[in-house]
């Protein structure tokens, strides 16, 4: 499978994630006015018919139901990502050096765009009280069915709802210690509504975690052209460059909602051994952690 990936392509991939030049290492940003221009058109409590629902995205992911829990299939990189995103969430919520088998016990975590439950089950294994929501009814049913067959979470199964985040917050405002949107926001058109709703679901003092591709040309080349068309480890059409978002743009949306971004890490995926690592470069993908500040 990887024989089709040329040495030049591999070197380009490596350069994007471990650049030698500090000039290359800088974040490529886009103007914030695109979000600010519409920032005051809607109140945080009135969506005026807006939605984060994208029927084409839902249809695409629903078609992957049969492969969702295949750790060697098209979603194997998502399974492997748990090895970096779960520790990120754990360490962001637990401010102690004491280690237990269930460090997230009593923590309420919302997994937005949970799909078939890959991340939700991983967090539940650490003791978290996990709620997963997704706009795909098929994937929610799959997540429920799979949680019944996983003996490692038999006494702490996630709770799943078929709904959007903007509908979920109608009954769950400031309900969660953490809200996670991992590999989700790049599939959302109305990012302002999405971030507003994620923050609204978070308790004051709670954390928000995002992982997503950066909106750079090198990310477009590697994440879409190489990954989907050459080495084909992700299905073609999974990503659309126009929906990508930069760290600065996401930070801006969070800050407008009384949040403070605490950290941003670059992410690197090695397709040769299906592993993820944190890196200094955010040119390809990144993980962002923010805290919702307490109201004055």
C-alpha cells in the first residue's frame, strides 16, 4: 500500500511536520474579519434557523458504518489517534501527579461528533461519564451496539444521543467538565455556531479540546491529495480544504466566547506505522486546549 508513495512525497510529508527552518515553522494565518463580519448578527441564544448539520457529510460518514471498528481499515488512523488525544484530555482535566486506573472518574465529558464511539469508549475506560452526540442516526446506533459488546466499559457505558450540538445545549447548558470535538470542526460549515454551542455546553472553568487539520497549502496537499488519492488510507472526499480552519481563527472564535486558549500542539501522523506524535509544527494538523473562564 505504501509502495505507491514516492520518496519525494514522504520527504515532503516529513518536512511539513519537522521543518528545519523557523520560517517554515510559523503558523500560516488567514484574516479574522471573515468571522468578525458576522459575529454580531446573531445572539448566542438565537440561531435564527442556523444549523451545524451538513447532510452530505452525514451521508458520507454513515456509509462507513461497516468499517468503523476495523482497526486496520480506512479509519485505522482515527483508532491510533486515541493514543495521543486521550492523554491530552486526561492531563488537561487532572491536575495531580497521582495515577489511577480511572483518573477521569466523575468527570462529565461531551464527545461532539462521536461517530461510532471510538473516542467515547476510550474516555469511558478511564472512568469518565461520557456523552456522545452525532447527527448521524446510523452511527449513534452503531456506537450504542458496540458499547454493549465491549467488556472493558461494561459498568460505564457512554450515553449516546442522535442530535446536533446546538440542539443538545437546549437541555445541557454548562453541563460538562469538558467538551471534545476531535476531527469534527473541519466537517462543519457554520463554525461560529459550532464553537458557540460547544462553549455553551461547557461549565465555567471547564475545558474544550479540538483536533483538526490546519488550513495551509501543505495540509491541503498531504491531508487531501496524498492521503486520499495516492496512499489511500482515508476515503476520497473525506476532507474539503474550504472547511479547514487555522489555529488563529479557532482561537478568535473561542476568545469571543469568554475562553482562554491554554495550549496548541502540532500533530504528525506517520502512515508507515500508523502512529501519531506531537510536534512543534502546526502546519499540518493541530490540537488545541482552551478553558472557559468564569463569568464575572
